[in-house]
C-alpha cells in the first residue's frame, strides 16, 4: 500500500512536466498545423541553458529558469521566422522535412557547444527528501511539480482570457476571418511557436537538475511529447494535460509492478493500443485549442 | 469613397476578376450582383486585403490600398461580413464580438457598443456565453453583422448576407442592412437575391465572368431586358 502511494506520488509529480511538454507541442500543432520535430531539442536547449546559467555563470537557480524560458521563446521565434514563415501554405510533408532537418541541426549544435558528456546541475534544495508519513520525495521534485502546474495554469489563462490568446484561437479556427478582424496572422504564428518553445524549454530547465543533461535527452522527450499529444488528441490542450498525467501513471506503475527496464516502453505500448482502438485520441473533441 | 480601377485577380492560372472598375460614393448602398463564380467574393477579398490583386488598383478615401494589409484596410474603416458568416465557432458570442473590435482601444466606447449590439440583437444577448457554432444560421448571421459593426466601419462589405437563411431572417437581414446605411455607414453588398438587392440599392453593378456587364441605378437594372431574363426570371 505504501509502495503504491509512493508510485502515485511520483507519477503525479512527473505528470506535471509531461503535461507541460505535451501542451507546448499540441499548441503548435493546433494553431499552426505544424508537426514540430524540434520540440525535444527545445527541451534539451532549456536544460542546457539552465546548466550554462547556473554552473559556469553562477546565476540564481530560480532566475535561471526564467531566463531559460525566455531564451527558449527566442530560439522558437527564430526558427519560426527563419524557416516556417517561408513555408506558409506549403504542404505538411515539406514542413515536416524541414523541421526534421532543424531537429538534426539543433541536436548537433548542442553537441558541438556542450560536447557529448552528460552534465549535472546543482540545485539549492536540501539534500534530505521531504518525508510525509510513509512517503518521501525530493524537494527539487516538489518544486518542479508546482512550477509546472503554475505554467500550465498560466498557459490556460493566456489562451482563454488574454487578447493574444483569443487572437490565437481565432486564427486557428478561421484564418482568413481572423485576418479580417485585423489580427496579424504572421505574428500569431511566431508568438505561438515561441510560446510552445518556451514551455518545452521550461520542462527541460525544470528536469535538467533532476536528471543529467545530455545532447540526446531531447529525443526521448520528443517521443514522449508526441505520445502525450496523441493520447490527448492532436491540438487538444486539455487532452495533452490529462495525457501527460496518464503517461506518467502508466510509466510509473508499469515500471513499479511489471518491469522497471521497460519504463519508457510502457508509454509507447499505450500509444499503440490507443491508436488501435481510439485513433483520434482519448479525449477527441471538436474544439482543439482552448 | 471606394474606387476599383481595372482590378485583376488571379488564383494561379485562373483569372477570376478581369479588369473590374467600379465606384462606391459615400453614404450609398451599392449592390454587386452576378451568377455563381462571377468573381464577386474575389472582388471583396481583394478590397479587404485578403487576396493581393494581380493588376489594377483600389482606392479608399484617396488612399491607395491595393497592396495594404487586411489590418491596415480595417483600420482605415472597411469591415467585411464574409460569405457563409464565418463566425469563430468555438468562441463565445461575446468573444466573437471582441474579435470584431480587436484593433480598438477605447474601452468605454467598446462597452457602450456591446450594450448597443445586445440591445439591437436580443438573441445574441441571451446567448452571449454560448459558443457561436451552436447558434442557428440566422443568429450566426446577426453575430457576423454585429461583429463587423464592432469595428465602427465607414464602409461595410456584405457577401451574400441572405445566403441559406430562412425567409423571415432574409427580410430581417435586409432591414438591418438598410438601417446600417441609414445610420451613415456606406454599404457595398454582394447578393444572389438580385431583385431584393436591386430594389434596395442606390447603384448596382452586374458582374459576368469576372468583367463588368452593366451598371446603373437599381431601377435601371430591374428594367433592363438582359437582367430581367437572366437574373429576375420567375
Ligand atoms: N481559392 C480559389 N482557388 C482557385 N480558384 C478559385 C478560388 N476561389 C475562387 N476561385 C474561382 O474564381 C472564380 C470566382 O469565384 P468567386 O468566389 O469570386 O465567385 P462568386 O461570384 O463569389 O460566386 P458565388 O456566387 O458562388 O459566391 C470562380 O471560377 C472560382 O472557381
Ligand atoms: Mg461568392
């Protein structure tokens, strides 16, 4: 029983970052119809920024997260302006190929800049875990969970309540009519890609200090992000949030009770099952974004 | 107020508008009629900046807006109520209206305009928190008109406002358009219902396969034998 509770706690905490990762990807797909293969690299980029800011530069740990997100947004905006803005109206295959190219280029650039050696980031939390009854969890993970939750709520607020968020939804629902309203479609695209990228970078910057930072870390993150997005239905933000938590629970319980060696495989097994039986995702609904 | 000079619009190799010239004077209600595929929607898209023309020019209040962005054109005072209504289906009625005044920053005036719209369209007021996609066709048309009005345009473009509406809503829609003009907004209206359009307009243009076939007052076109046989028969 205690063991089960511990697994559930671990899963909840992991689910927060998974949800964050999934929302960023699903947002870009929902609004821009772009399958973003660079998502995992932005995750890795966020982790590397965190490393560079905290370790060699000695920036405050909490400030570093904010800066890493801002840099993630900047890199996302650059990718959008440099590559995607020229591909408006191109078919989805072309865009996918270009994004796969960008993925490989980014990964290699990360390797060039930070070498292939795994790096670790110090965190300012007590090394003793937080113990509540039979459960124990590291302070860093508690922090990660609450920040992830805050960012998810912030994203919901942005999309549903702000001027920019409403313009994003309008653009997704009816592009030409959104333009008739005076919405600058190009800017919305850039802003959306920057937002999705910032969320990916945040996930990386949060999890970097929990694990280690390595150039290939983005690949697994991307695969999981895609799994989450498929679980929740493409373009569905609520679905991605729930999908993130579901993936975390399946992984954690699968690793705990079936085989820990197959932790990462559990999620993909789940995806295969879902694609077989509910190809539109678990929470398919008409409304995609918002 | 609005002038098209030799407007040419192409979709790839298809030329949809072939050198159209027309004028809309301030305060007028001008009708643009023609069969399916004549190029009416294309013309309105070009005016609104959704489709860059391949030739000719578009002038509004003495400003060349041929290559201006949709945003710029809206901010100069041209709003469009598009064909097929195109409300944002997953946004609420209120959010749709908010999109209509996306460029405005005068908060108090906006609040007053919301009140006015809800007064004028009580059905929208009752459904203000409902997603627009759940409204009936007629209600969606009201919303699309109200949304366009929220920008306080000087010139309103209507693309087939009566399309697909029940007869009572058709009449209601034409009444609203007549009202909008009476309140001082200039109107350029594309309409399949040629008789209704010709009866209510000051001036009309007949478009056939992308070119101007006829123009004149509504009454003149109604009396024209070609118009009678091709557009008003039955
Ligand atoms: N996106 C497009 N791509 C290619 N051709 C198009 C496109 N839109 C319109 N056309 C063509 O341009 C011509 C004019 O179309 P347009 O929509 O302007 O006609 P319309 O007068 O508005 O007709 P309707 O009464 O059916 O609305 C048609 O031949 C149409 O097939
Ligand atoms: Mg049309």
